[in-house]
């Protein structure tokens, strides 16, 4: 479990921030301070039900859907059991693809999503520690 990796994905990929009046909630970056509108909470930042794409494939798939809407695409599949791999790139096939493999598909999605939006490799590796 990597809280640092989850936090990096929330802020850099999903474009969320911690709500100013309640540090327990992720909200869209453009939400003003004050009450969060109905449905405005994107996830919890701590506790048993915290938003954790690095450990939950269900939560990580939210990232896939978010990037698809941003016109990025993902192809995933089993490379070697129990390893998962992911190719990620822009819709134009001239753009380079990036790849990463790990024993956990959710972590693979997080790392590749961060790479796809241009987060420096050193920052990603620090968050994965």
C-alpha cells in the first residue's frame, strides 16, 4: 500500500485536491472552499475506505476511464503470471508508448497513468517506495 502513490495519482492524474475545510475528502481541483456539492466528494484521503488505486483494481479502473475521456488509451493484459503489463499513449500512434510491469495490476495502472501525464520518473519512483 502506497499512500504517497495514491496521493500523486489523485493530484496529478485525476486533478483532485484535498478539500480546504475537510482534509479527509478528495474533490475536483476547481471546487471552491465551503460545502462540497452533492456528489462532489471523489474519495476519502484516509481511513479504511480511503481512495486507493494502488491497491484496488476497481479503484484503479477509475483512472483508466478518466484517461480514456482525456483521449489517452490503455491496453492491458497478462505478460507473465503473476505479472501484469500496460501500454499507454496518446491517440496518435506517432507518440511513444510507455510500459511497466509489476505483480499487481492496480499499481501498474497507477505508474503508467503518472508517466502518461508527464510526471517525472524520479517523482514516481519516490512515491512507490
